[in-house]
């Protein structure tokens, strides 16, 4: 079976036989899969009336475990956004009743951001919907193939995730 990437690569090989276009065989497929994943995420989060950034913040708090709270600095590291962006996001999530700000018991100037019951219910439902759609995206792979692909992708991503 041939896919669109096979056709694209064949055309480049015909038009530019002087180039090694092999990286396209992997990365063009990753790029196309990323677009499908973005659509699946939007659909899953729309069911809960969430934007992707809202899910990212709520899920960081949920993964933290009980009592489901982190400092804004910890949320920055989890979501890779700027301080100003995080402040805005916390404000918006507070207004929706998904998080609350609490005084930091260890730092009088600091705050902790805690997931509310409504936030926990919402992020759990969004995660359920996301995983259902992700399973659909991987349905054509068997369990062993999915595990092998995850291992290969981990190896590809490790240099990017290495601490600075």
C-alpha cells in the first residue's frame, strides 16, 4: 500500500535525484500524524468545552496527585509557557471555576494553584475522550507495533528532552 508521502517522496526523487529525501519518509508522516492528532485533541476537548491550553494546565494539576496543586512556577515548567501567559491562564481557569488560588504555606508572597472538583471532573472527562480518539488513531497498529513505534519515537525525542 502506498500513502500520500510515498507519492510525494517519489516525485522529489524524480525531480531531484541528487538529494537524499529519506528523512521525508519519516518526518512527513510524523507531521501528517501530528495534524490528525491536533484535530482529535480539539474534538475531544470540545466535548468538555475546553481549549487545548486549558487541558494542558488542568492535566498538569491532575497528574500532580492529591491535593492536585502546584505553584505557578511548577505549572510554567509543566506547560512551557511564559510567566505572563501562565498568570492569564490561571485567571481564566479561576473564572471558569476549574482552579483556585491558595496562599503558599511556605512562602508568604507565593500562591498555590489547586484543581477544583469541577476542574477535576472536566479534565478527567476530557482525558477519557482524548484517549478514545488516540486509540482510534493507532487502531491500525497491533500492540507490538505500537510498543515498537513508541520506543523508536522515544529515541528520536530524547535529545530534545534532555535537560539544558
